C-alpha cells in the first residue's frame, strides 16, 4: 500500500514540467506591403497549376514533384524524424525485458567466482524485469515535445523544398524560353547581316561601295552567328539543368509556347504580412526549431532534479534442471530507486546554459527568417511594378526601331539612302529586341519569386 501511494503521489507530481512553456516571440510585422494595400487574399493561396497556365510547364512540374531527388531526400528526413519521435514516446511506458541463461562451473555462483568448497554446480535462471521512470519533473515530456517539434520541422522542410522546386522549375523553364527567343533574334540578325554582306559585296565588285562597308557587314554577320552558336550551347545547358530538376537523364525539354506568349496573372495580391507566419514553410520550420529548443531548456532544467524509477523482477533460478520450476526457486522483487546529482563539477549548469544559448540562437534565426521573408515579398512586388513600366517603354523603343528599319529600307529602295543606313538601324533594333526579351523574362521571374516569397506551391496536393 505504501508503494502504491508513492506511485500515485509521483504520478500526481508529474503533472508539472520544468522549463518554460512555448510562446511565440514578439514580432514586429509591417501592417501591409508597400504599394500593395491591405488585401487579405494572396497569390500564395493559389495552386501552382492556376498560376502557371502553360501545359508544358505543368507537366514538367508534375514530373519534378514525383522524381526530384531533393524532394525524396526531404521525405526520407521526415520519416527519420517521425521514427525518432515514436521512439521518444516509448519513454512514457514501462520497459519490459527478459533474461535467461544456463551455465556449469566449479567454485562459481551466479557466473561469478565464489569459493563453494570446490564443488561443480549447474546454474539455470530465467526472469523478466520491468523498469519504469516516473516523469516527476517533465523531463520525458520535454524530450517528447522536442522530438515532436523536430518532426514537424522536418515536415515543413519538405514543404519548403517542394515550393522551392516548383519555383526553380518555373524559372528554369522561362529562362529556356528566353534563350529560344534570343536565339531566334540572333538567327534573324545573322540572316539580315548576311543579306547586307551580299549586297555590299556585289556593290563593291561593281565599284560603287567601299571595302569598309563590306568589312563592317562581314564582322556584324560573324558576330551574330557567334552569338547564335553560343545561345545554342546555353539552350542545351539549360535543358540539362531542367532534366536534373526533373530527376531524369539529360535530354531535350518539350515546349510549345514562346516567351512572349506566356500570360501573367492580371492582379497579384500579396495578402497581409502577418499571414506569412502561417503560409511560408521556411518560417514555420524555423518556429518548430524554436519550439524544440524551448523544450530542451526544460530537459536541461529537469536534470538538476532526482529521477524516480520503479523496477520489478519475476523469474526462476535453480542449480538443477529437475527442480527449476519448484516453488522454492521462484524469484521476485519490487523496488523504487531515486537518483539525482550531488556534484557534477558544473556539468549540469553548463548544459543548461548551452540549452539557453541554443534557444536564443533559434529565436534569432526565426526572427531573421521572418524578416527575410518580408524583404523578399517587398523586393518581388517592387520588381514586378517596375518591370511593367520598363516593358512599356522598351516596347515603344522596339516599335520605333522597327519603323526606322522599315523607313531606311524604303529610302534605300527609292535610291534616297545607302544600304549602310539600313545596316545602322538594324544594329540598333536587334539589341533592343534582346533587351525587351530580358525584361519579359524578368517580369515572369518576378511573379515566380513573389509566389515563392508568399509561400505558394506546397499546400496543394
């Protein structure tokens, strides 16, 4: 009865756990993003196939989510953390073990040297023992809390890898389309400059053009051809990069849409900044790491206090097999043990200080991750707005250069200008078209980066 009362008392005391309970640290979040209003809807809530309305890109993302090695590695880490958490939960339960043995020896008792008059005897034993640590000060519960938080952190890490993969595939795909567009411009430039070289060569042979015009046209054609060849190399490299993201062997990547045909969402609502805490997986992962560090402070504090362990044993022991099951050979015991530190040379204090320092590190990492998230959203919003204005102006420039080339060609056909004037206008047109291509690419990348910064892409199956 006394032992039972002690057990009940210990279980009652175990209702408290050492160390602080987790509380989210104070956050200085902006009320809204600059220039974005106070909308509660967010682009990050969209499924990726709603944002990327390109069948070829959607198929690439599906393959990547299935085959990508980083995603599969992250999933394996989740399973490891789950197993560790399951193992920690077993500490709440009694540990039951068995032991059996048989031996024969001289001057031996219980397999240990012992003078018994030189007799040779046989020893047989079998028992089951039970050990149960009563969680007096919540040490086991804090360990379990930390392991659970690490499991959740690994799950958030997997979601973060998924979101990053979706954005990486989309960015690489748009960069591939931009390279295709630049190659077409370089190919057109090569053909155009080649036509100019042909005309200048004929005029030079006729004595109506100078060698300078021929050399200039030849240099421009060779330079454009070099650019086209280099872009072909970059296209192959970009296709290989996409294949690695897909988890397949390097090879061609199917696409059936030009860069300028990609449609951007008409509106990009960022939502409220405070929603990033629940939407971005990297922020959620940082908070789970902080929760785990907080629990480990409780574990370090509980180590200062004693541990109560209940043990029990039930078995048989005999020196003869024939009497092994006799009642006189029964063995049993019930015991309670209390262990605690008296002098550790400062070890426990050092462990506690280390746990507190780890909590400080996790808190600062969480706040830093949150601040980085706010900055990434603000940068992507500003880039999208600025690039929209740049695209309007650059489109005007390209249109003007195209008109200039057209007028110069008409003037040449009417004999009012030399073909060298046409060549000069072409030299201005093709770089302007490349700049427009780059701006269009940057606009697409800005939307992808904003989607990633807002925590989009991981929540949809």
